[in-house]
């Protein structure tokens, strides 16, 4: 199945058949998702202005809104259509997240972790009010 995805670098269609399945677990943002985002995403997409595509993930509103694209990065209830999922699954060429050349320092999410992110999005992308991402302890 192909769905329209991010319109960056000519990548308009994404093969969603390559996505890992969503986890069947009831996901808790603070326990399950926040640590993943803080470890793999926050250093570049936190509060510093070096975020690729001007995409910030320090709070729910910014994470959902996306960056310089007019397209939302997270579509609550629809992980297969969420560009964030496409990027962390390496389905958008030259927009793989974390970037392939930085994966020695910032590890890519595993299929199991991507499944958790997908489940979180499918379950409504709930992110408690006032909870912001912070730099992960090294």
C-alpha cells in the first residue's frame, strides 16, 4: 500500500507495507515514548535552533505541527500516515532519522521501538500537558 507522505526531496509516496506493525501494548507516553525521543531525537530536535527542517519535538504541539513543511509530522490515530513514522523507519530517502551518518552517536529506533511509537500515535498521540522533552542523561 502506498500513501502520500512527505513532499521533501521529491519523495511523495511512501510504501507503508515496510512499516513495522504497531505494538499491541497500551502505551504510556512518559514511560515508553518520552525516553525514546529524548535519547534519539531531542539533541537535534529539542530547543536548539539546529533542528533539521526546523522541526522541534520539545512539546506535543511542536512535535505534531512538523517543521518547515506545511504537513503535520504526527497524525493522531494514523501512524501509517504520520511522516515522523516514515522518517524513523527510513522510508524517506535523505530524511532518515536519526540521520544515517550520525547513528554511531544517535541510535536508530528498533522495529520494536517503532512499533511502540506507532501504537502511541494510533492510540491518539497522548502527551500529558506540561510534559516536555529534556536532554537524555549520557
